[in-house]
């Protein structure tokens, strides 16, 4: 394939945010792949719009941005605005979409991009920016944002963004079939689940982190945001029925009120997030990993990144039965709800760590690079007719 120029945009966060969280989320991983992919000639990695006044204030306070690992052909831009970021009303998002679109077009011209293919992880950019200057635009959907509680004020505008996306005929690459069914794209629609970075998971098992070593076995691990997506009553019942099981919840607390009942359970350990090395070491040193989500419209659309990382680490997994987790691996034991994990816990513990050859085969078969090749194929084909005309 002849290398092409690409513009990539983050969702609601920036390159600096991605660096701060260890490049752990799907858009972060995609940006890294595009930086070194042989089919990408020139690349612009764009933040969502940021308020010019706040950005200036950060600079004056000495809060610099992390370095971007680019060169003359691989650059990072942050379009600025003096307006409110992500206004709630549709009219405001239309204005922001036009301004953002124009800023990206200027950046593409300035850095010599021609007939660029746009890949945007932002539902607002996908729905409210025209991208007429580009060869094509593809939306990368990693969540159904119309069901995320933190985005509730924007739900009507997000539904309108989906409607405009349908009208545009743009391709949509989603991490689950459920997301595609909710967006109902009229252009190409492809499911590309989440994946893993092989370099993190190959090699001998690392020593367990000090913070984990003090927790007795058997240990069950959950990694992710700690908020209303967790089945809190189910976790409490699980530990009640299995009092010798210690449950480790590792992640950012997104909703303290939602998880407050868990803090009083002596065998449930709520711990802050760790770096990537600590996460890998934890997964590879516990007895079982968990996907203890409540059954909601949000969780039904997820492709849990954590599930792929659990399996890459060789851990058996207990998960509630949702469409995106079915058929991934036989070491994922499914139940109707989290409380029923107690019924299959002995079965999961009996599986033990995965055979090393099988574990490494899973890592190779589910690499981020293989996922990103599929995304890039869709994005580049979306503009191929125009480039060839």
C-alpha cells in the first residue's frame, strides 16, 4: 500500500492526558501505532479544542506539556478556542465543530499533508465537523457515549451527533457490535475489539508488587475506573459467600458515593491506580481476575480492555455474561451477575495460570498492531476513491 497522510484526533482528552495515564486507553495506543506505521506518511495528532486562556495560564505557571515523539512529518497540535469547551447545546457544538474543522485543515496544510485520511475518536468531531478538506473521515467508537453517566448533560447532543454521522455515510469502527447497532452507520461498519501490547506481556513473570504481597491469597483482581459500572451489591455478596477471597479493586475512583459501601468490607481492598509495570505484575501474580460490572446499557456496549489484559497475563477470569465478552477465550467463565461468581470461583481457581505457550499465543493473536491495521485499512479505503480521482 502506498503510504498516506493521516490526521488523528483524541476523544475528550489530550496527548498530555494520554502520557499521564501511561498511554493505556485505546485512542492512546492507536496514536502510538500511527506514529510508526509504515502506511502512514505524514501524521498530525490533534487534541480536542482547548481554551486558550487556560492553556496560557498553565504555561505561565510552568506546567509544561510532555514531549511529543515526532519529527517534521509527525506532529502534535492543540487547536485553541476562546469559547466554552464542549457546549451542551447543539448550536454551540456546531460552531465548535466548524472552528475545530478549520483548525485541523490549517494544520494539515501547514505541515504538508495532502488528501489526508481523518481518524477521529471524538463523537463531536465525527458528528459536527465536515472534514471536506480531507480525503475521508472515519469514526473510532470505543464507548457508547450516550450511556455514560458523566456525559449525561450532552446525551441529546451526542444522539444528534450519531444522527449526523449516519447521514454522512462515514465509516465507523467500533469496539463492539452493540455500539454499531446503536449508532446505525450507513457507511462501512466494522467491529475491532480492544487488544494488548505484546512488549508488556512477554517474558518471565515479574515479582509481585509490595502493595499486593501483603494481601492474602486467594486474590481476585479488578482493574478499571471505580464507579457506578461496578456491581457493588454483587461484590459484597461474593465476599460474604467466599470470606477467604480477597478482592483487589485497582483504579481511579470515579464515583466515591457509588463505591463507598465497599470500603467497609475487610476483604475488599480499594487501591489507587498503578503504573503499567505495576498493573502487569499484579495481573500476573493474582489467582483470578474479575469483570464485575453491573448490567447496564453502558456495560453492554463495552469491549473491556481489562479482559484482554487479564488473559494476556494468563489469569483465569470471572465475568458477567455480556455480548462483547462472549467467545474470546475458554478461560473466561461467565455468570448472569457478580454474586454468582461465588458459584464458579473454585472452577476458576482450579484453572490456575495459563499454559505459557497458550498465553503467548493469545498475546500475539490479540496485539494492538493487528487491531490498528484493520482500523487503518478502513480509514485509508474511505478516501481512496477521492485520492484516485
